[in-house]
C-alpha cells in the first residue's frame, strides 16, 4: 500500500490554502500536481545542462541530448515498450492522437473505409479521426455503452466489417471511469486487420501499462496527468506501424537529408519530433515516470480502488440525492467519479465545493457526445491520485451533505453568499 503521508510531503502545493480552507485536490483527471523531484529535475536542466538537442558537438548540447534520449528510454521502460525508439515525444494526448490520425490515417484510410469510435471518446481522440473520415470519404461508426457504462462489446463486433481500418477508444473513460477491455477490443480488430489506437490519457497515470502485452498499435498519453509538466506527451507506436506512417509535422530534426527535390526521413522516433522539442518537459516527465515506478503502478491502482470504494460506501447514505454515473464495480472502474446532485446545476455544486477548498471539475469534460448520450447537460467530476486520502473523502462527503442541505437556498442566492462563512 502507499505511504500517502510520506508522498504528500513531496508535493509543495498541497500545503496551499484555498478560500481559507485546506486544499483538497480532486481534479487529477484534468491535471495532476508535481512532486519536488520533478520540479527539481526541470530546474536542474535549465541550471546545468540547457542547450538544444541533436544540434551541436559542444559539451552542453551533448549532455542535453543524452538526457533527452535517456528520457525516451525511461518512458519505454514505464510502458514496457520493445525499444526506446518507439517512444515519440509530443505535446500531449491530443497531439499524439492527431499525429496518428494525420500520419497513419491520411496515408492508409481510403474512401469507403470505416473508422470505429466510441460514444465515450474524449474530443481529442474523436475529432482527429472524424477529420480523417471527412478528408478521405470514410465512414465513422460509433460504439455505444451499456447501462453500466461499459463498452457494448457485442455492438462493436457487429459494427466491425472487412472495411474497418481503425478502432479508437479510451483505455479509461475520463467521465465514467470505465476501464475498457483492451485485449478484447484488439481480438475483435485483428479479425479484420484493423489497427487499434488506444487513448491512455486516463489509464497510463493510474494503472500498470504493458504495451507488449496489450497488443495495441498506438497509445497516446499526457505528461501533465502523471505528475509531469505540461506541454509534453507521448505517442507510442508499434515499430512496423510507425514505419508505415508519413510524418505530418515536418521540418528540422525530422530528416537525414534534404535536396531541393528530395527528402530522406530520419530514423524513429526523430522523424515524428519536428523542431526543437520540449527538452525540459521530457526530462521532467522521465522523472515523474521514475517516481511512479518507485511507488509501483499496481500500488497506485490499488490505492485508487480503495478511495473509490470508500467514496461509494460513504455516499450510500446520500444515494437518493446524488446520481453517480458508471459502474460501481472497481474491477472496471478507475479513480474517476462523475455525479450530479439532484436539483442543482453542476456548476453551482462545483463552485460551492471550491468555496470549501475542494477542487473538482464541472461541465462536460471534453466529452459532449457522452453527456448527450446520458441525457446530461454536465456533471461534477471528482478524480483521485496518489496523494488523496480517506480523510479528504470524509470531508468531501460531509461537504456534499452540507450542500444538499443548502439546496433550496442555493437555487435562489449566489453561491458565494450562501457558502462563505458556513
Ligand atoms: C480520456 C482523455 N483523452 C484525452 C485527453 C486529452 O489530454 P490532453 O488535454 O492532455 O491532450 C484527456 C484529457 O482530459 C482525457 O481525459
């Protein structure tokens, strides 16, 4: 199990007070905080090694290049990639998904082909593939969810045909928290030789990831959601798939040679890392991955299972007032809980929680189609990580209870007036 009290000491921001209250940070699906080790690694890079990579023979550039290359190796280890050069650094999951769509999709999807998406997709995975479909005259099909919020696997099997080229889905939903059965999806895809693009934005930070074992073709994830800095993300791809991609962002660092009428693309992964990369970001992300590996990703997952089960137990007494979306089974659910309080707008609840020092996200969480599918205008989302505690959940549930008791007043008066000083 995790030693949460020790872990919390590594996160300076957790000592912050918000509206005079101790910060309870439950917005980890949006972004996570950074431990001292990550902050220090970034400061150290700029203090001691700052230079551009792969550009010069001077000592600083050599050192910066070594650290940057080593960062690829650490990430490869973190997800059990076959080799470091299958790891492409990019900005974030959105960027990773766009790279695959434009570099693989535009080259390989043809008119009349099919792209299968799910109704639980984040916009950043859904929209690039819809664009590919528009540009290539391909057809988009959506897989539905069942009443528990799990992917409708039977529906997926029915939708797949010989024309299916790609199946795209989140390994973990950022709204329902559903953990999808990746291997089952891969088996379905392989029957028709479709490729599998997995959005790991919510899964990679929270559970073990073994790309060799999963059998997928591509995986994207974001550094900032796994203790790393913003502006750095990862696209992992199977070597043969990466090799069949056409670089879509081209320029410096992507080439071995250019003449006025020809170009020889660089080796993997450089041909997909156009321009000066986020060197400090990659080094910070590698430090984050090391931090997580030291804790153990199985322990991270177990901790979140415990937090989610505890939340379900504690809110049981409020079940007539609170509607929670997605499955109750932690076997298929990560540390994300989206809900609404009956009769109150989600933004009102989010604002009230903020005034009590609790940070959650409100709205549609970049998953509008999923909210429409659920018949919702939005939801409140609490999402956990390694530094969250059972005591914070006690405080969260007590605060929800207080908000419910203030419901009628909150419908009439501004949230600040009602909650400040309560
Ligand atoms: C499931 C999922 N996919 C993709 C993304 C996009 O991540 P980013 O904004 O870091 O590109 C998110 C972000 O919330 C997400 O939750």
